[in-house]
C-alpha cells in the first residue's frame, strides 16, 4: 500500500471543553497518512493522476478552521471523514496534537485509523 503523508499541518480552531477555551482560537497540529495507489501518478507524471496533497491540506484547514470542537477525538474524526469521503481514500491515519494543553508536556493528542465503509 502506498501512502501520502502530511506532517504538522497547523490550523487555528476553537477546541476545548473549558469555558475559556470556547472563546479563543488555538493552534492544533495535524499529521495525516492516506492510502493511495501512486503507480498511475508515477507512470503519467500528471497531477490529475495523483491524490492532490495541496487540495487535501487546504480542505482540512478550511473544515477544521471553520468548526468548533470540544475534544481532539472529534477533530480527528472530522479530518478522517474529509480524507475518506471527499478524497476517496480507502484508509487514513490521523494524529491531532494540541500543544501546551498539559503544562509539563510538549503536546497531547490522539491517533486514529479509519477505513472507508467502517
């Protein structure tokens, strides 16, 4: 299986369940792996044959930036739904981290894996 990856996509969104968090935008970091078949793109060397990572990144930033979440789990599910539903990926792994959420840690987050049709 071939995988396209995206590392440390920074997006500002409303995330958190504390009252103060519901009124500020915070930066989250998103890592993404998406199953794809790269053979056709490699053979044609044409963007139309590839999973367009710029479009994927822009769409994720648009969706996440416009939404509000209480949990990183909900945010990760939303990202997975974009990759699976809108971009036709058969499988996706999404890692979402929220830097500074725990004072003694660099960041905290969640990693999920989803398959289309599950």
